[in-house]
């Protein structure tokens, strides 16, 4: 148990343990004589960022940051709004009550540059030149943080809409600087946006709220811009979520971290929004439990937010897949916190995550059926008819499933869930629901807590798998669910034990067993999809029967590898308690 001083280090506030009171980075209206280097923020929750430039501001001096350290952050969140609804949000109570003045209206024309192979974009950077009136500002942006609101941003005045290559190169990592000198840059796409920006003075924070309406153009393709952008100018990042939640009460909106640049590059390439796999959290064994929970949850929120555009778009099946994975991982992360005590907030977040997951399950199951199951079996059973009829039924059903998904994503409950989760993480709201003893536990090393959680979940798997050879199908399903919770806990917590051989061996053994058990679930899901299609026509019924028979035959060869995987797992030492081997 930590001593009293350690316990006192945790308190019910929005400041991380030991975080200094930060005074921020370079301002947009600093003069060329200003200090060329900004201060690196240490507190991810409380920052002071750039002030709004004065109307007659002069040239902007670049902060010349070290791109490897990420000096020069912007913290912002976008809220997507239907174009016909956007104007109504300018009169939302949170705006009228806290706006400093009537704000400013600008016509912003921007050109985004990159190499023909989009080298900057592929390495996480964008280069933009924006015109506002007679002023031209060049901006380099970078995404190098798992914090969903944080990005690197560095600005400087230039002479025209043409980029200043020498200035841009100075803001890039060394391995990318030759890109700007050896390869010709080209304009990839443009944005033409009318912006109404106002400053909101809130208790503990100042936020710029910008109402953007316009268009993104890439060649002959275009996309509408209709969004509210919230950018932190000073104070606590929690204020962004607080304002967003108040706006969600005013009307329908969808939280987003997808930048205009991401939309532009996808538009130029003619591709659907991407959906990334989650990143494994980088946890130091010496870090506190409180900080570890914040890192894990921020990563879960980031994964969730970045999956939304692809899931809603629907052209890339990976979108809804990653959204479902994100929700499962989030629920696992929230469940990890249960030993700290009961919490109404925790209950509500888990309930919302389950609700959203239910609304996308059918879309994912039909995606798998149409892109994997049906094509593979139809190719192998070329002499069997009816697959085209079955495919047509499944495609109609998938369209309906995606309609259900989009309705859920546009629902106010979804926006409130995501924004409430962000606020809870940023303020570390779990501190408000624990006893003084548990506050001390939060201040202690995360590795102590991790060992207890992993041991409990490992033992639960072993208990559900007793007498494995004779386990009926429904009990194996329960075992699979316990394995999935253990797997996500491993993803979150095993990094605390370092990249050791025992840790890698255990993770590999667990993954092998989960894959073998997954075959049973695949068969059950396929059977459910076929039942939902109502295959009354003779042709479709023949194809459905062929798929069912194929799966039944395949399952006959699964039992031996499955038993082998189970034996291997039970004999694999646990890296957090190797003496149990």
C-alpha cells in the first residue's frame, strides 16, 4: 500500500499526478522577434495554446519546433452537422452565454501539397497554405499522439499560395526533409470554407468555436464541409467535451477527429475512409495505475473515433469491423476497472457501448458472409446453383443493416456516449467513485494491479475449460467469451512486463486457442445469417444448404487442433507469475 504522501498525490481533479501548471506554446500573433522555441507541454489535460490573432496582426514567426518531440500542439474536436442545421447551432445557449463577442467571419481558401506519391501524408504530416484576405499562412501538421484531440501544428507567414519549401523542411523530421528538395511538390486538393469563429470564455478555459461551411475539391470530385470545430486556446481540455455535450443537447451532431486533410486525400485517391487497427499501449512498468488507466482509455477512445467514418461510409468492411473491435476493447478496458469499486458512470458507459455494438452486429456479420464465407464456398462448389440468388438476398439485408447502423451513429445517445467518455477520461472521473484506500491504489504501480487482474482472468478461463473434451457447445461459447476478455486484458496490460520471451509465448498460445475456438463461433454466426435471409426460393435454399453442409464438414476436422491448442495453453507459464508453471 502506498504511503500517505503517495495517496495524497491522487485527488479528485482533472490534473494528472504530478503534472505541472503549464504555460503554453507559441502564439499565432507573436512577433518575429519573439522567442523562436515554444515550451513543451507536460500536462496533457491543462495547456495554454495560441491566442486568436488580432485583425491587423503582422507576420507569424515559425516556432521551429523539434518534430520528434511534438512541440506546438493544437487540441481540437470536430462536430459534424447536417448543412441545413449548422446555422442553428450559432444560437445554442452555450454559445450565446459565453461568447466574448460576435466573433469574426472569414473566407478561407487552402491548398494542400504533397509529393506525387503522397510521402508526407503517409508519414503522418500535412503541408497546407491558406489564404485569408491578403494574408497567406503555411501550416505543417502532424498526428503523433494517441490522444484523440491532440495534433502537432506549426504556422508561419508566406508570400503567396505557393509553399516555402525551406521553411517547411525545417519543421519536418530529418528523414523527410529530402522529400521537399528532391521531389517536386504538387497541389493535391483545395478547400474553400466560410468560417464564423467566436471565442468562448468558460470557467477554467477559453475555446474557439468555428462554424465551417464549404467544399473540398480534388480534380473533378468534391465533398461538402459542414462542421463545428472546437479548439482549446487555454485551460483544461475537458472544457472541449463539456461544450460539445451542451451542443449535443441543442441538436444532432456526430463527434469526429477526421481532419479536412484526411477527407481531401481520400477524395483525391478515390478511396473510402480507412480504419486502422488499434495500437498497443506503451506502458512503463514504473508508471502509476492512474496514469496507465488514462493511457489505455485514451487509446480506446481514439480507436473508436477513428473507426466511425469508415463504418458510416460502408464501402470498406474494415470500418464496421474496427468499430466493433473498438467497442469490445473499450468494454474490456472498463471492466478492468471494476475491482476499484462500483460506479454509476462505469455502468452507463458499458450500457451505451453494448447498445451501439448491438446496432452494428448485423452489418458486420453480413459483411463477413458476403466478402468471405459465400465467395469462398461458391468458388469451391461451382457445380451448385443458387449462390447468386443468395448473394442478392444478403446484399439487400446488408443495406438494411447499414441503415440501422447509420441511424444509431446519428442518434443523440451515440454522441452523448462518446463525448461523455472523453470527458470522463480527460478529467479522470474514476477518481470520484473510489474510496480513499483505492485512491492510494491508483497512486501505486500499475504492475501490481495488472498481475491481480490477469491472474483472475486466467484462472476464470481454466475454470470454464475444465473437462474440455466433453464440454458441450454452449459451454465452449462461454469459454470463448472468457478468452476474449483475457485477450484484451493481455493487450492492455502485458506490455507492463516488457518484450520478454515468456510474454510473447503466452500471447501466442492464447491467440492460437482463441482462433481455434473462433471456428465454432463462425459456424453459429453463419447459421444465424442464413436464417435471417429467409431462403424460401429453391435456388437460394440449395446454396444455403451447401454452405451449411460445408461448415459442418469443416468442423469435423477442427476438434483435434482445438484440443491441442487447449493443452498448449494450459501448459504455458504465465509471464506475471512464472513460478506457477
